[in-house]
């Protein structure tokens, strides 16, 4: 799938809509909350792909409303360039984050993906983003959902 093909008509007449990958690890709690909020905020045509570093994270995001799910390093590497947007915590682009679950290859695939990244500035990976005001997680997820909705609406 080419980047930013959503809402454009293919030669078959089929519409392609935005595909968002939600990436999480460990218990999948952050990914679950992101997925649930996106499902509330975005139209049902938007596809949400749950990419978990482990099965528990993937299942949590599927239960929250993701359309599809895939687990592990190969799944992240394969799907990262095949979505229009990637979201999760900033840890998804940090090698060995999430207690080592985010492998260097996974982090590199996400960082190198042509997809637009919408990352939450959560400082569990030892990365501090200067200039970002600390906010509670629910506020960050609300802001993320609003931004992704605007991204969807400004698409060609």
C-alpha cells in the first residue's frame, strides 16, 4: 500500500482509508487505551492494526477495537512501511525499550517507515523530550486522538 492513498479512489472504484498501527508491548495497557480512544474518535472505515511486541499486548489492543493484530519483531518490521500512521509511546523508536521487548530491528523499522509517527512523550524509555509539559496519560491520549482525527481530515 502506498503512503497517503487513503480516501482516494482506486481503478476498481474501491476506496482506501487510513491505516493506523498502534504499537505497544508488555501488558498492552497504553496501546489498549489508544486503540479504544481512536475507535471512539475516528470513523469506522479507519483501520487500526495492533502491533504487539508480545501476544498479551496484541490481544489487549484487539479487545479494545483494533481491526487486526500481529505480534513480534517480524510483524512490526513487515507492517511498519505498510501503514499511513504509527502511534504509541516514544519508546517504540528506542532500541531495547519496554524492558528489552522493543528490539533494535523493530525500533529501526518504525523510525525508518514513511508513515507519519504520532508518539506520546512518555519517559519510561529514558528519553526526555525538552519543551514538553508533563500531562496525565488520559490527556495525552485525548490530544493524540484529536491530532489523528485532524490528520485524517486533512488528507487529500
